[in-house]
C-alpha cells in the first residue's frame, strides 16, 4: 500500500509538495529539515558566516545515517526512492553502458551514494569528499574499499579534469561562497557535472533560511534559477537535462528542487 501511494505521489509532484508542507506544519520535528526562518538583508550575510561550520557537528552523521539506511533498504528492495532514481538515471544517460568511469561526489556525507550506485549496477569508480571529518570517518568505516577525502568544496585539492563525472551532492545550498564551489566543481570535471537536488526559486531573488537539519542549526540557500543557470554557463557548463523532484510555481513565482545535468564545453 505504501509503495503504491508513493508511486502515485511521484506522478503528481505539485500535490506531493503540498502534502509535504502540510506534514511539516503538523509534525514540525519529523524529517531532515525543519523550523525554517527566512533571513533578509544583513542578517542573511551574518548568519551565513555564523553557521558556515554547522555541518561539522559531530552528531550529524549518526542522525542522517538513521534515515539514509531506511531509504537504502527501500531502494534495495526495488521500492522507488526518487532522489536515488534521478541520479542513477542521469548517470546511465551520460555513460556508455558497462564501461567504468571515474566519479567524484562533492558533499558525500557518509558516502551512501556509493552504495546506491552499487545496488543499481552503475559502474562508477567512486570517490567521495566532504568538509566534515566526522562524515568522512563514517564513510571510511562503512565503505573501506572506496576513497574518501576531507575537502572544502571552494578549494578542492584535485587536479584539473581529474574525474569523468563530478556530482555536487546537495551541498551548494549550505555554502555561502557557492559561486566558488561551482567553479571548483567545473574545474575538476573532465566530461560531465551533475548538480543534484538543487533548491531554486523562480520570480524571486536568492533566498536565505536558517533551519534545523537533523536537529542542528544550519543555513540553507535557495538560488534564483535563471541566475544559477547563468553561473553554470559562465563556468563552461552546458545544461543537457533537468530533472524536477518537487515544484510549486504559480503565476511565474515559486520554488522547485531540481537536478541539473551538464556537459563541459569544449575549450
């Protein structure tokens, strides 16, 4: 029954977004992100600086992993998990069948997308990086056969064009200097870049929020979509596909969560 209901809601993303909002209001402490407070003007800048290191909190890996393990169990059983399905489909569309390719995930947290790719038989030679040493420690424990590095997304230590595919794994929204992170993501990619689960707004400027993520106070940025796409273009990335996970737009104003698939332009 749950699987049928989930499949039905996935066919109607607008209804799904409305129901998620109702649930958030009725059960505010349940889920990944709660207690959103919109920030404006100078407050957005000062709070971004204050909360820049929030994801270094040592309580986050265990809290996140509890939810992730449940999603992995669903995915392993064949139950659709939209955020996993979208990335797997994107990678399959870009790559050549069973031929292996090198992949870097920036913002990998505990490395669970390595397991997603293994379950889905995606032949990625996976490397993960995150700026939280606590997340990387868990990733190395969970997946000792994979490479995991502590890295800052705004100044990566990898060589230019080091990976066939680079996935920005839902981390830009927590990085005040996100333009630098986009530049670094493009630099280390050889062929393709995927900005996975990117929150955007339409008909509005960038929006900044203070929120609780797994109970820890953090910052979250929702990007003006045309400006964000222009930023990708300036860094030599040509968008080849867009996958929408959630969307609520009325009369040209609203918000969405999207995965952008890009090809590096020839230089």
